[in-house]
C-alpha cells in the first residue's frame, strides 16, 4: 500500500461529487485527476454500498479503499472485501420489524456484508434511490444474512420517519436523516469521522493532511474533524456553518474548485488561501 501521499481528500458522492441525477461534471473529473497527480489520495466517503460506490470509483480512476455505509465500513476494491467494519447487533432487526408492522408506507432496506435486502418499498425509493442498491426482495427479517452495517428508511411523510426514530429498540444505533426523505441507521460506535480515523491509520497520515466535502448531516462529523472542509451552496444552513468554504452546487461542478485548492496545498505544502 502506497503511503507517500501529501494529503487525503474525503468526498461524499451524491449531492457533492454528483448531482441528484448521479451525473458528475466533466471539470470535476479533470480536477480530481490533477489532484491525484499532485500526490493526493482521493477517498470516496459515502452512504452507498460497495456495489454502487465502485461505479463512481471506476469513473474517477480510484482503486484504493473507500468509506462506505456512512462510515460503517472501509472497502478495498482491489481485494474485493471490507478492510474494517462496525456492524450493529442483530437485535436491531426488532426495530426493523416494528417499522414493517407500524409504517407500511416507509421503505426498508438492510445492508449487510453479504448483500442488500429489501423488505418494503415505496415510490420515493423507486424514484430516487441508487439503482444498483435495489437489493434482493425478501418476505421477512429472518431472511437477512450477514453482519448488519446500515439500515435505510425512506418515506414521503417526514413525520413518519421522525416517529420511527423514537422507538427504543434503536438504542445502540445512530438514526440520522441523510436528506429530507432518507434516514440512515448505523452503529452508535461509528460515523464517517470514525471511519476516516481508521483510514488515516492505514496510510500513516494525520488530520492536518485532510480535506473533506459533503452536503448532508451524515457528513457533519467528517467535515468538522478534517483539516479543511467544503460544503455545496445548496446544503442545509447548519452544515454550511460547519464548513470552511462554500462551493458551487454539483450541477455547476463546484468540486472542481475544491480539488484545485487541495492540489495547490500538495504543490506548496500549506494552505495559502483565506477562509471564507
């Protein structure tokens, strides 16, 4: 494993690198390539599973490990396996069953280290979810196999999603809105910043060498833990306050400027531009 990187850039995918139609602006791809050429390590840090992350990794010419499942795992595409993970206990399936019983309009997916399981669907999931993460349709929770890394709930009624999170069986987990209609549940012992720390240990790097970018509250801990952070202009206000610099939205290729700034750091050894 190459450990001679000048910096590491951790970037969320959906709403940060890519727009809501999952397209990445050509100037972002070019700027990311130039950043990596200058000695930067580009790491995808996403709520996606490896099967959906790999598509973006190939497009961006990334072959090293990436953070997946919103920080519940680090996946190595070369070896085709998780290098590190923080699963939830099987008792979380009792909370899943509660949602199935009480909220029939809320979609439920369970992500494990062996597959993605779809227990309940709805129009939001059909229209807005990443197609590669549709998963295997199963009739009941007893069919879930493997270590549970993430649970994804979606719903048109935000109130229903909020009420689902009050059920006490979610104890031991972090129940967090990834966007208005999507909730991600992971172990309380992890998030993107925890996975970032594990990844930095793999590469013998420190937080002072890190850049991060994200557009959702699932990115918050990663942004505030990094050395310098970027947030798209259309992100929630409280997230923008946590970032060091606001960039243009993905449709305008905002991440190109972020990669260019990180490239300048690699070439000059320090941040020379003023914070916003």
